[in-house]
């Protein structure tokens, strides 16, 4: 039994949902397939930080473009998405990190992103629960937070309102040549198939250079006012860049509920979702190092998830070099929530022949194939 669509999307995380909505909004016939439930993968395990990052020009372009798309939609987001423009403070423990804060500020201001250097006194006034003695920080006021599972559900609801068909609880067993074979025997055909399966994407598109990167999160009981901004240590960037070691970094987020969301950790080559109490302990110790009172808060839940990571820390967004009918949208690592809307725009612009707002070439999966062949 076969059903035909213009686009068939595998994966109903926030990236797949955004692609489905953008396709449906532009009048395409869309099916979206999800093995479990909406936002069941990395989206459910994400912090929901809408953040501009500048590790590379391509990363900056995609995160800033996507952040602006989120801001443009904030008035239509329902209350349960919990969108809040709280801003990010990049905390600088010492002078070495302040050098990075000044570099980051200069980069942001040059590109039109508001950013303010903070003295220790200004930092204490904005975040009184931070430990004393840090060198300062950088406030990026246009960064925001949201609740990812509800954001994904809202976006997918919009897609369905525009005619998208959702197939839940049925895994895709194979994609090839414009067809998606489902585990229940149903076959969906589309002139374009989107592999938005996150860390599981290589199972459907063999050869994709995507690895699982495990992370832990902790959420506390309600402590209103404990944290006012998304707080991230400037050393966080080094933990993201590590490709083999298990790393932790101070990264905490205020929730509208008054709860505090605590991260972050990164582990490669781990397949189990079980909580790693050694890593968790290190992560919480790091958090308490920056905010001593966090060590006395009551935690109500701990969970883990797998991010889809690439070697150059840029997502794979573009046509699969080995299958001209398959468009890849994965490898976003810790920036999938931020970049979901931008990813969807890039995809549908390419699909419909429209010139995208930012260059798409840096994210093409072909760059990985080129790199692998060049070093073979």
C-alpha cells in the first residue's frame, strides 16, 4: 500500500516539525513520520536556549537568522511554549575569559547583535546569587529561552492546520529514491524525502557523518528569582569543542515556572540513556562552583538525551550526495532548537528555487564527503 506526497519528512522533533510547517505553509502536500511521539528525541532533552553563537561565520549566520525568526513569531506562541527574552550572560571567571568576552562583544556589535560587557559589580546586581570574585561577563539581551516540547507541538499543529499528515508511532525502516518504507508495511512516496531523524539519521542514510553526543539535565523545584538570565560560563565553548573527552560546564536557565534548569554535560560513544552519576556529580559541582546556593536546591527530575553532532560543529542541511531525492536536516548538536526555523527556511527555499536569506553551502552534507575523500 502506497500514499503519495510532495514531501515526506522523517522525524517529528522541532527540526522536522519546522520543515513540515514551512512546506505546508507554502502549499506543498506533506507527510511527517515519527517512530515515537512528537519531540520524543533530542527536542525533549533540550534546554531550549535561543542563542546566537559565533564559533564560525556559518554558525553565526544560521543562529542569528533563526533567532530573528523566533522573535518575529513570539506574539503567536501560546503560553505553554514559555518564550521569554531573558538574555544570556556569558560569565567570565578570570581575566583570560574577559579577553574572550571582549572579543565576543566586538564580533556581535560589528554584526548588529546588542552585547554589553559587565563589571563584577554590574554582574552582582543582575545575578546576585552568583559567587563573588568573578571577573565580569557579557550580556546578550536578545537571547531567549522556551520550552522545546511544547514549541515543537505548536509548530507541528500549525503544519497540520495547513494540511500536513502525521504518522505517529510507526518507525521508518528505509528511505531510498523518493520512498519511505514504514515498519507496518505502509509505503510513502514523495519527490523529496527529508531525513530529520536526529542522531538516528545515519541508520536511514548510511554514510552520514553524525555521532551521538549524550547530555544530562536537571530541573529543580520552584525557586522564583534564583536565576534571572541564561547563565553560561565562557569555558562552555571549550567543552562543546572537545571531541573525545567527557566534559561538563556551568549552564543554567531560568524557567517561567520559577524552576532552574541545570546543565550541561557532553559524552561521546555512550549508547545507554541511563544517568551517569559520575558525570552528573561533576556537572552539579560545576554549577555549585559558580552558584553555591544551587547545591542546596531540591531537584525533582534528572534526564538524558542524545544530540546529533558533526565533526565541524555545523549541521548537515542539504541534499544527500548519495541520493538526490533525500534532503538531510540533522547534526545540529546543541543548537537544534535555535536553528530549527532557519533550517526549515533554507530547505524550502532550496526546494522551491527561492534564493535563501543566508548562504546554504556551508551546511551542505557534500562538504563532509569532500573532506572524507580529501583525507582518504
